């Protein structure tokens, strides 16, 4: 008996020595041109890691409780330390803030709460000095009702700005029903007594839709774009632009269409004409990133936005991979793998995608795709970062996810700020709906979960502000914060830096072919990324339990661990036939 134990122990020691390498050591080669030899169609926006900043919540410099540009400036060295290449900044233009900056009343000025144009210039300079590019939000499906154009437009039926928006004269009766995302009654046509007409607003009533059929409006938008591009910014993320073209005969849409709104509101009759015109007038003159937020409802439709031959935009940011309901656990990993694999098969030879799991319109990535329970939160945060940074497409990474920030889960409607949550609550209240169930659901799904202030340190309000924060700070900031994690080599933050560095130094992780293995495995997402002789195998255990990934013959040559998210005590064990993974363990092999 004793002999057997000694024998088995010896074998186990042999296996772990043979296969459990130094799992968190990454050797990063410099990213120089020769590493990328043979790559066709290189572009900076394909190679960039984009980090999204929600300015209202990032860092407050003047104690008014709202993040601002000077706050971001004070954190430029932090941003540099992440290793990211570009920032996508949510809207910072003048706005009455019905939808936190997505309702713009002056496209050429900075929102007072955020600072001044001098602050903006300093921010852009500071970023460029550190080799970080800046991509701004372009919100031109709609403006604010407080924009000069709309004030003029509503003043009379004959005003020169009338056709900058969509109006319906009330003497013709009620316009055809259109559902609105944020309206208290979900109605997108709002009656305006001043001219006895209705105007269209797909979002809130303070966000009237611009009329892209009007060439004058289009010219105005191109001028605005040039104004910012000539200042030296590096691109635009086009907000809700897939809704810009409308069928202005306003046909009746099928009952229940609002459950598939992108199909009916996206891809209007002239959408691609407008994008081609915009490209000719603006984008073709600059080497910038242009991202289509929302890009149809299928990979084929998404391709139309970014097929280079069509000369429109360069990155498609589709919603299928976030529109999966409340959590990945409910949706199922197999279905999730199918989305990415379907898109990749259409995009493998041309076009380019964005890869992301979160943004300011989503709950926290950890709470939706991972597990924010204290047992699993660190490992699952690291695993999700591994996924976003090793897939084919430009990674868009949301601020705070690098710390493993999680949903705050408010109990009361008064805690919410978001127009979407508040107006839907109001709607339910007026129609006698189940408010308790609604609030329960929002704990998991509300956008405000992703908008709570950034957790800088363990001082009051997480070091975000010295005043009263505009949205409550997640109480877990005492342990989940940047300062603590910077000093811990095993932290979620330091892992993020490693995976960013690995991606940037590995052409295969940027341009390499993606191949999925074991599609029906309900726990493990495994794929290879291959470019010429550089080959990676990524194996991700999206579950709370240990599991084995059985290696098909063609993967048996992958034995060297490049990076894993567990410390050595729980090193990954690779035998000849399988990889044994801990809960939420990720491993990248060469
Ligand atoms: C933005 C949202 C915004 C909406 C209306 C979206 O796609 O990302 O935050 O509420 O457009 O502008």
C-alpha cells in the first residue's frame, strides 16, 4: 500500500513538473514591424486595444460629484500604464443631460460640467504625448431638443430648419405607431402644440431624430466631423447610426416588431448611401477609426458597413453577443460560441469586427458573463479579459472592468439616474405593472450598474470625488480599487496589463485565424489563433466547477503555457490527453 502511494505521488510530481510551467510569466517580444511580416492590410485601428472612458464616472477634479476632463488628465499616467492604445470617450459635448450627453445641444462645445475647450485640447495633447489615440462619440441620429436647429425647426412650419427633423402635420391624423426606446409611453411621435404637428424621437422626447434625407443636415454633420478631426482626434464611434435612414412613407410595421427593433429600424433605405457619402466627404481624407455602433441584425448586414470595397466605415460593433438576455449562464455557452463563430466565418477574409463584453449601456461584464461571487470574481474577471483580448477583432474594454468592478444592484428606483430605467418604471407604474419584479430585473440588467464611479482607492467615495457622487459608489470599493491592485502582482489589474501586452506583441492574437474546438462543450470555450508559425491555443473554463478539456490530436502539440489566470498553487495540469482546469481558469498555450 505504502509503495503504491509513493509511486502515485511520484507520477503526480512528474506530471506537474513536466507540464505545469511558470504560469503567469509572459515573455513579451517588442512589437516591431518584422514581427508582423506577411500580414496583409495592416491598420492601426485593427492592432489597437481600445479602452472606453465614461467621463461622468471616471474622475472628478473639482468636487462637484461629476467626472470631468481635468479628472481624466490627472489619470493619464494610469491609462498609459495599462498599455492600451486608444480611448473611446463617451460624449463630452454641451448637453442638458437627459441621456447623459447623448442629447447634444452644441456639437462644437464642451459640456460645462466636464470643463472647457482648453481642457479638451490639453487632454488630447496629453494623450498623444503618451502615444494614446482619442476616438470620440458622434451622436447624429438625433440631437437634443435644446439644440438651436430644433428650436428653430419647431418654431414654424416654414422655418429653414424645419426639415432638419421629421415632422407629421396633425391635420393628417395620428402618424403610424413607432415604438420609442426611452419614452414614458413608449411612443416615438410627440405632439407639439406650437405647430400642431408631431415630431419623431426613437429615444427620449428630448432626443428628436435628425432628418438625414435633408442634404443640408448631412453637410452640417460633415462639417462638425471635420471640426473635430482637424483638431487631431483619431476617429468616431457612430452612435445609433444604423437608425439614421428611415422609410419616410411611414408604413405600418408588423405587430410586435419592437421585439426585433434593429431589424425594423436599422438598415433604412438610404443608410449605406449616407455612409458612402460620409466616407467620400470626410473619412477618406483622414487615417482614422470609424466604428458603427450597431451594425444590422446579421453578420452579412454587419459586413455591409465595413467591407473595404464599399468604402463606408472600418469597424462593426454588433450587438448579438451582448443581446443575450440577463446572463451567459441563462443563455448558454454553446449558443454564445455560435454567435462568435458565425460572425468570424463571414469576417475571416475581409471586414473587421469589434470584440467587447461591456460598455456604458450594459451591466458589468463580470456580473453578466462571469461570476461576481467573492470565490470566483478574480478568476472570472481575468478569464473574461483573456477572452476579449485573444479574439479576432479590435477589443473595446470598458473602464473599471480591469479591476473586476461588479453590478451595484440598487434597491430603490430613486437610486437610478438612467432615463431608460426611470421612464420604463414610470410606464409600468402608469399601467399597473409589476414594479417589484422590474426592480429585481434591473439589479442584473440596468445600465447604471456599469456607470457607478470608478474605484480609485479605499478613501471615501473610492477617491472618485471629494463631493457627493452623481451616482452611488459601489460599497465594494474598499477592496476592489486601483490603488490596492497596483501593488498586488496577482491582481485582476496586473493580469489585464499582462494580457494587453501579450496581445500587442503577438500578431497571431491580432490577425491570426480563429478556429473553434469542441463546440458542444457547455463549460469550455476553446479556440486557436494562428498566423504563419505563431500559434496559440486558448482554453477558457466558463464554469464554477473543475473540468477537463479533452485534447484532440491536432492540439496535442500545444504544451507551453504562455499565461494562465491562477497562481502556481493551482497550476493547470496538462496530460497527453487533456487539460484539467480549475473553476473559471483560463490558459493560453503555445
Ligand atoms: C448609446 C446610448 C444612448 C443611445 C441614444 C446608444 O446607442 O450608446 O447610451 O442612450 O444610443 O443616443
